[in-house]
């Protein structure tokens, strides 16, 4: 299978695109943007034109997610690139049969296809998520003209890994069910009277001679339920 190798050094605009997509791709970000746009529309329509406080409030809400938040994210992108030494040198990514190999100087690591959760492809960058908040950024300008091919390979290998994982899980569940079924005692068998008497005797002895209601065969981690009754 063909391998793809790229060298990536992010700039402020790349990081800013990542933060903007992450922020406004969530429900909270979209909701905030919608509220700001509605406030702007209300301000333009003249809502509260006779009340200065209402106009000020609408103006603040209108610029919150349309101007102020994007500016905050831009300065945050600059700060991350400046303070995090990882972004000061290029990172080499190699995409192959087993997954993605990452190298920067003497530091190296491998990420299997099964560890990758989601691929988001935009006009400027491609984001490969390992979790909801952790992702790798691949700018289109640094993919050596193979942006679409790399994206297609990642999507294909992720889908194959997920399908294999689902199949393994299903086979494991089937084996576990069969094992439990073979180990289950015959439901028609009665518990010997001596065994019941021994259990009751032990329970009474622990409770100081009082009859005690106790649950047996409880799932691991479950609390035991005790309820004392008066001796008749």
C-alpha cells in the first residue's frame, strides 16, 4: 500500500482555523452564534430603540460571538504556538498500513487506525481527532499536493479499523454468552435443605440471634441490603 509522508509546521492562521472550527462546530458555539445574530437582527430592526439600555445590551450580545470570541480565539492561537515548544519545529507524519507514524527530532510515536475517532476536512486544514478535544492538524498547503489522497486514505483505514473492532467485539460477546450458558446450573435443581439451613444459621449468628433478611448472589460492587426483624 502506498505511503504518504508530509512535514507540517503550523502557523497562527492554521491554529486559528482549528480553534474556530472546534468552537463553532459544537452545539454551544452554534447556539451562541445564533443568539448574537438574532440580537444583531433585533438591533437593526429597531427593537428597543426608545430604551438605551436595551440597545446597549443587544449590541453587546451581538458582538459577543461574532467579533469578541473570534478575536479571543485568534490571540489564543498565537499564544499556543508561542508557548508550546512542540510547534516550534516541523513534525513529520507518515501514513501507512498500520497507522500514522509521528516524528520530531529524536521523538517518535505511532498511532493505530483504531485509535482515530473522526476526520474533519475543510478548505484550508484537515483535523484528525483522537478524542473530542485532541486532534492533529494538517494544512492543505503542506500536504505536497496530496491533500485529497491522504484524506481518502485516512477515512478508508478508519472505517476498516472500526469494522474490524466491531466484529471482534461481537465475537467476544458471543463467546462470553456461550461460556456463561455452559456454566449455568440447571434451573430445575433444588438447593439442598441442609445448605439453606446453614446459610440461615450463619446469618442469624452474625446478627446476634435475630432473623436477618440478606440478599445473596449480588453483582460485584453492589451494596448488601440488611433488614432486621423482631424475633417472634
